[in-house]
C-alpha cells in the first residue's frame, strides 16, 4: 500500500499530546485532521495553535475517519493498551506515549493486533532523540568503550506532588518503572543493542508514606543479559532532587557518565588523567522529537518490525521488573 500524501493525523489526549499535535502540524508530510480530549476548551486551544484540525467527537469517530492514517495517543497510562489495540485494528499507524502498556496480557494483545495490521508502531521514549545518547550509542557500536559490561540508569522524578495529588495517585497498580524508569530501560537496550533475560527488583514506599499514593515510589531493578552484561535501573519518584536522570556506561576501554556534573568520558584509569567533557545535549529539542523519524518511516515504506519489536522488548523488561518486585524473586523477561 502506498502511503497517502500528506498523512492524515489525529491526536488523542492533549496534555503531552499538545506537543504531538504541534509537531505533526509543522511536518510537510502530515496534515493534522483531528484532536480529541475530554477537555473541549483545550482541544479548541490546540487547534488554534496548530492552525489545523477539527475537534473529534469521540475516540471512535477518530478510528472511523478514513482520512486519518496515524493516531497519536497521549491518554492516561491505563488507557494506552486499549487505545493502541483499537487503532491498530482500525488500520492506523500508532505513535503512543510511554508506557506502551502495563501488563503482559495487554502486551500480547498489542502484539497480536500489530502483527495483523502490518502498521508502524512506536512509543515516545524521547531520550533516544537526545544528541548525547545518539553519540554514546555510536561510540558503543564502533567499539570505542570496548566490551560493555555494565549499564546504570537512575530516573530522578523530583516532582512528588504529581504522584501524591495527581491522577497517578488514583490509577490502580501505578508503576514507577513503567512511568519513568522505562526511559532508562529504553536507553539500556537501545545503546547496548542487547536484551535482558532475567531481572530482580526491590522497592519501597517511604517517600510517599501517609499520602494517597499506594504503590512503591522507589524501585531498583537489576537486569542480567546473555553476554554477562548487568543493567541496574532505578525509578526514584520520591527523590529530593530536580527532575533529572543519570546514566553510566562501563566498558573495558572507557566509561561514559552523565550526572549533575555533566556528560563526560573516561578513557584512562590514571587518576591524573581528566575525563573528557562532551558538549552534547542530554535532552531532545521537544517531546515531539521522535515524530519526524516515525513519519518518515511510514512515508518511505520502511519495514515496521525492528522499531516495534524494540518497543515490545522495552516494555517487557519493565513488566518483568514489576513481576519480580511482586513475587520477591527473579523474573524472566519474555521476548516472545
């Protein structure tokens, strides 16, 4: 099937979804045809800012519209799976905010719908678009760090009120690994090009004790890979810290670190040798930064399988960490 030009796009959910809508509206290969949100005033405001699109009456009307090729989903986390499956079954390409889904059964349903549809599917794990991590990935692929044996990632949320007062406090089984740690899990798999087979996890709910939030606000997960690589990911939603993340990649020939001191590369064990600073942005230009490449893949008729299968591997790793936390013992990461 030859893609329509321009692609018709609808955006569902206009929190972060506003940035989706504005990004699509600026792309030559797209036409923003509809936006949908429970807050109708917000929908009208986004249409005015984008200079394109109409207010959809319902999610179902978006799916039924034959002029819409792409559905961009930015609804609440617990609605993602149902929205993704419905959009794929309606023959739409799907771009969805993280997490892709929340349970193994939801993941199976999405995989089944995706295989039947043959459409493109991507999750908005935006750190992948940051110039810094694109550079680190290239270094690893060129062997500049040697054999990578450890990947550490810390997601420091630093916005406690959003889980004690916002919608996250009311969602059943809210997961900080899926809600934030997923960004670092994504970087771990994307940069190393590897998939873990088992995970152990521990967590606590000390920072949010006495609040409306009912689930662990801190989770530490340790992943084991077939090569011997060990990944350590923390989702720290109760941290007394600005919203931030920390990444450390340890190889036999070099170490990459990004933290409060900035990104830098160690190439020597000699304490007299200073690390090399990397003057590259650790964040993407916007939360819509992955959308142009997603659209380009559709327009060019690229094989949708590698990108979708990576998304499945990432969320499977997060789901397995939550399972390991719940049962108190290692859990296998299901990549089937």
